[in-house]
């Protein structure tokens, strides 16, 4: 080929070949050597990580009574690609699941709609139907091999032994988008505690998910365990939870509260363990399990009585006359009164606060408590705040107010319990100097301005939990252990001392005992229980007064401290006190002897009264 | 009759060696990719690897037989072979069973064959025979009419009647041989340029303009056309003067467009066409005046590429099937669809990438072994190489192919008769095309076009076809040595 004018074209052709190969080698270098991201993709691609769900920890009451267990629930999954590549007998499949072909099509469309089902892939198992019971999948399970790509997975749901304590126990539901973003432990479709102790103790209860890694091909067919199962991990069962709750007391409390709006909190004073915690109205925790959960939850959300609010920890009331116990203690501590101090009472004509009870005059402290004498506590409060008069800028007065406030707050009022496992608390309120300065001007308020505080009205607010805890502190003569649900020793160490010396409590206890023997609680007393109590009727500008009661028993060795609040019920002595004494009777003696009272309380329907508001 | 000893001495052992290394490596990878947990016997002839071994053995025997046949036979019987082959291609769809929409398989007893795989070889012989005629010379495109027909007829049958786009496109590779024989380089440049313009028009077609209305893709590709023309004028034709006038004219067109746009919204597509029309007319006048045919080629380029730009937008949206359109959109990064159209390529990239530098080791690849990659032992076999042998293995295989192709070019250049040389170039072209398209597809650089990797992919037809192709070339080359001795 001499004189070939196209001689050089051999180099062009060879050059093209070199160029192509060079380009590809560079591409390979980027793919294989520089870019490391494909490694992980390959792993997830070929491995089917089967999650093994642990069973959730069980929940017991203080006597080892099982409250919450687990029940198996099934879901049917489907690998669309495999199913569509096979001769899928839709008709018999529907028959086995007892659904119509129309429903089948609907479910398929929903499942394959990547807007509704974000993680949809034709190549991996997708949930076709969930929340099925054993008997609902039994037919399909037997002939599962006939349906390519279909599988049945088992999960566990909560099973409640008693239809009560919904606010305490809370519920378990599917994790939401926020949980997924916050905590990498969860993947979509996982369950977690949504509220109550299920949420507080989620970490302990949930256990640890296990994983079984299987090799699969692109059709999802299992080819065997990955690396002979070396990387598999068993699920770790969740830890059981033992609560301080006494299920019999709780049961009784819920029965007594039926047909009422309000709450009951009972605490064991020595330990701070919550024995019963009721918010009424409530719901059967079984209704928030499984398929019906979201529907029933929506109904609860819409309910006019707002049952989802935990009134025991979130409702705030003025403490009313129950507050006189604290007033007395502060007075004693500050030396404003002694156990012997007497004040005059002019009954209905007393000024500025009249007395609502009929008794002699003058009264001493014990009788003042027994008779819930308003003038006594106003006079004492005035003496406490004005003992040094008002200097130019009310500084002395404000100083004493601040002292009073500190004493009150040392009983756990006006703030949330931080070191507890009870979720969703309200703060309550013990009004500050700053607040009154704002309301009335720096020099615009005096003892007379805030006189309502002396009898527990006005700007002061407490939650039933705070009230019960404060009662426990009174029973303990000066200290409380943060109220808590989990019966575990470390919780008992969370001890808080009030600023009142122990020696001041005896006289107050005597006064509270007299409330039950001679005062407002005498109709419902159980003498052998040595009950100490104080009723309260809280003025409610929106309607009928709220009935309150605090108390503990027995007087010389308190085992139970209770606060009861019944909204729109009227007198505390009529509604709140009997509930409390019945509970004490149940808890301390194990039975109810006063059946007439039990029947009256259970059958009383005050909820309609509340509706009239 | 020359003795066989001299033929053996004339054989190019380098080529044989490369062929064997590639084929055996391919066989190992077929075993690797069809290996499953249930079946571990490498010698089981009922599985893919076992079958491929049979194909390979028979292919070697076939190659041996070809080496014994008188080399003159190919030259003499070239057209008859070609004619029989065309008849076979036409007959195939009539008797073929429909396999995944393709009508290219003939089943004879236990074996299925794809005549299209052999068509390349006989077309190469026919083309070589025609182009090596005494006195034949490629002066302009008219001289290539017959080779174009020889190339186009089987291509058309395979594409239309057998519905095998991939196998049909392979025939384009003969252009390389035509080019070596004197076909103007413009044809190759046009090919490259039209692919480039197509990509530009589609890729930027849906983007908005800063001002006025129009198709950004068309504007960009128009600009590219202007640049190419300007480059050709100045660098190749040494027409600096015409180049400047052309550039000024184009700028003027756009300037007027922008000016009018202040008052009336202008569709800049028309401005682009106007500027191209100006260039075409101006250059045509220059070509006629100076009697320069090469400038006529440039005018042709302008016209064809203008049509292409306007046409491919239309073709893309109106003619292409939705699934083909998606394949292209995914390739150009306009759409992401890991489970749909992009699935194959995406899985293939994951498999290759996971191999990293040294690979996971023979039979250790999870991606290919677990059948994540479709067509894993045929069109996507390169994935297995990438996954199990890593960068070193896959780059090594590419270098083996390069070595083989360069060796064939070397062989082609040392031929003393034109027939052997053209034929060898056809072989080089076919191999280069297959390797480029197949690996480019697997690497996600080219759209998914199903053609096998030579000597490597599973399949008797393709292995036989390529072996025959190569054996004939070796036979012709061996004859050259004999001729020199004789």
C-alpha cells in the first residue's frame, strides 16, 4: 500500500479505540476507586434485613398483678414484582383474607401509590393488610406457598388486663415522622409508647430489635442466611415495669369517679409512689390498640369533656380551704401564731371575709382548721404580712410575702416536678411579687389586696398531683418524695424537705383529725382509720363550685395521702370527701364496708351538671 | 496446495492468545454470574457455564476448520455467502419464535441460533470483495453507494423485520473501514456532531430562556453549529475572510432579534434558523464562486444539522416510544427512576462500584450472583467483572480488548492485498463498536442497547459469530505470509 493518501487514518482509527478505552477506564476508576457510596447500596441491595421485633416489657402493679401484656397481631406483605410475574390467583387470595376483589384492587393501589406509601418498591415486601388477628390470617397461612411474593409477618400489640388507668399507662402507636428523624432506632411502621408511662419508659419497655440478615436475589427470593447468620442478632425482650400503682385502689377510684369530671391522686407518703391516679372521664385503654386506634383516638380528641387531658396532672384549681393547712404551717414557722393563738370570728358579718360556718368565738388553730374558719386565716395572714408594717416602698411587706411564697413553694407548688416519671404536668401558680407589681403597681398592693390568698382563692393554682404531694409532705411532717409511678428504689431517694420544722405538724394533724370527727368531714369518717383531712369548696366563676378534699391516714403512721377534685360538684364535704375516705378504707382494710356510700358515689352522675356550664 | 505447517507458522499467535484469554475469562465470569447456592458443579453442562464451554470448544474447532479452507474461497464466494445470508435474515422472522419482542432466533433441534450474529461477518466479506475490485477507489460518496447498500440492507432487515435495534446498529461500524479507504472524514464528524446536537437539544430543551421565547436546546445547538462551521472555515479551508463575514452576519441576526424583543416578544427559534439560513446561503455562494466542493460539504453540514436540531426535538417527543424516551432522559440525568427505566443501569453501577479496587473475588459477588443485574451473563456480563475482579480486573479486560483491536489494525495494515486489509478493518470496527456500546451502556454512559460483549457474553451465536469473524481474518493473514514465501 505505498502511496496511500489515507495512510495516516490508521492512527485516527487506533486513536478512537484508545480514547474510548481510556474514557471507560477513567469512568471505572471513579466508580470503583474514588466513589465509596456504592458499597452500602450493594449491601442493602443483596441483603434482606429481617427485623425481629422484641416483645415489649410487661407492666405490673405494686402487688405483682399483671396490668399490661402483649398479644400477637399479623400483617400480610407482598412483593409486587414477584406477585405480578406469577399466575396470581386473586380470587382465592381474596377469599382467604375475606375481602372483595374491589377492596383488593383498592389496597393494591394504595400500597403502590408512592405518595401514600413513601417507601414503596416493587422489589421489596410491602404491607398489604395489617392489624389482623390470628384467625384472620389462618386460612392464608395454610396455603401461603400458592401466592408468590406474599408473606405473613407477626408483630405484637398491647393487651390490657383491666379496662382502666388509661392516663397512667398511656398507649403504644406507630412512630411518626418526627420520631424517625430524631431517633435512628426507629424505622417506619415501628411502634413506640405515645403517651403515659409507655412513652416515659419507652427505652426500657421496647427492648432491642433483633435482625436476621438473609441473602436474596432481585426477586426477593431468599437464598439463605448471610455469612451463615454470623451477623444475626436476637431480639432482646423489653424490661418489665413494676408500678407503685395499687390496681384495686385504682379500680375503685375509677368506679367512684365515673359520671364525674375530675381527678384522684393517691400517694404513699413514705415512698412517694403513686397508688392511684385517675382523671375522669377517661377511656378503656383497649380501644386504643390495633386497627381501631386512630378512629377511637379521633373520637377522644373530639370529645367535649376532653378526656385526653390528664386532669390529675394538668388541671389547675385554686386550692380553696384545703390551703388553710399550709397557711397554718407557715404561720407557725414564722412565729406569727402559736398553737394557742386565738382570733375572733364574727361569723357571717366578719370583714373582709365572712365565715361560712357556724361556731363560737374566739377560735384557736385546731378549731380554725376544724371549722375552716375564714376570719382566723385572714387575720393570721394579715399579721404575717404586715408584722413590720409597710415601709416607703412596701419593702417589708413584700419581704414577708416572699417568705410566705417560699414556704408554700417548698411543698412542691407553683412548679412542675422535674425529677419524676409522670409526664404532662401543669405548673400551677403561686403568684410572685413581680406579678402583683404588674397587676397593681409597685406600691399598689397590700395584704388586703391579696386577702383571697389567705383562704386559698385568688391567683394561686394547684394541680391535684401537687395537692396530693403536698398532703403527703404534711403527713410526713415536713418532707416529700417526688411522686412517681415506677416502683424502683432510686426513685425513693428523690427527697425534698419543706421549709417547715417537723414540730409544727402535730397541731395541724390534730386539726385535720378534728375535721373528720367534728368538722366538715364527720359524716364520712371511719374512726378506726384515724383519717386526717380537709375539705375545700373552690369558687368557680363559670358555674357550680369545685369540690376538693385532701387527707391522709392513719394519723400516727400515714400510709396513704389523697387529693380528690370533682369539678362542678358543689361542696367538697359532699363529693370529694366520701371518695377519699372510701379509697382509704379500701387501701388500708382491703374492703368497703360502707356499701350505701359506695353505691351513692358510683351512681352519682355529675357530668351533666358540668355540661350545663 | 500449500502444506498446513506453513499456515500454522503464518498464524498470528498474539491474536489467538488474546482471543483465548478473553474467552476463558468470559467463561469464568459466566460461571460466576450464573453460580447459585443450589448448584456448584462447574462442569454441569446443563447450566449456562457448562453450555458456554461447549460453545467455546465448538467455536475453536470451527476456527480450526476455517484455517484449513483455502483463503481464496472467501473472496470468490463472497457475494454468494452474502446472498444466502440475506435470504436467511429474511426467512428468520417467518420461522422465529417471539422472544421478548425480538424475532431473531432460529431454533434447530436443541440449539437456537441468531443469524444476525453471523450476518456481520458475511457483510464484511462482501464489502471487502466489492471495495477490493481492481481499479476501485473512493473519490467521493458516490463511489460508496454499493458498500452503503451492502451495509444497509441487512441492517434494515434486522431492525425492521427482526426488531433487533442493537444488532442492526452494529453495521454502522463498517464506516470505519470506509473511512480508512478514503471516505471523507466529514461523515464520521457528522455522526459525532449529530449525536452531540441531539443531546444538546434534548437536554436543554425544557429549560426556560432569560428573555423572549424559544427552545434553549435549539439555541445552544445552533451556536455549536456556528462554532463548528467557523472552525472548519478558518482552520480547514483557510477562509479567514469568509469566517469573519459569517460571524458578523450571525451576530447581526441575533442583534436584530434582541432589538425587536424590546417591543415584541421574539421567538428566538426563528432567529436561530435565520442565522443558519444566512450562513448556508453565504457559504453556498462562496463555494460556487470559488468552485470549492469542500465548502459545499460545509453547507451540507449546516443544512443537515439544522434539520436534525429541529427534527430531533419533534422526533424525541412525537416518534420515540415513551420507554425509549425515558431511557434517554435517565441517561442524560433529566430523570431519576431507580426502579423503572434506570433499574438495569443503576443496579449495574452499584454492582461495579461495589467491586472497588481489587474486587470481591471470584464467585464472591453478591450483586450479580443474586441476580440483581438483569441479563447478567449476556449484555451486562461486565458487571460481574467489575464486582468480582474490581478496577484491576475490569480495566485489565478493557486493555485486553484494546490490545486485540490494535493488533487487528496492525494486522490490517500489514496486508498486501486490499481484500484482506478491508476485511480486517471491518473486524476491528465491529469489535470496537461492540466493546464501546456494551461497556458504555453498562457504565451508564450510553443508552441501553442490547448487544453482547465479544467473546465474553454468554451465547453460542455471538461466540461462534465472532470466532468465525476473527478466524477468517487470521486465515487471510496467514495466507499473506505464505504469499510472501511463495
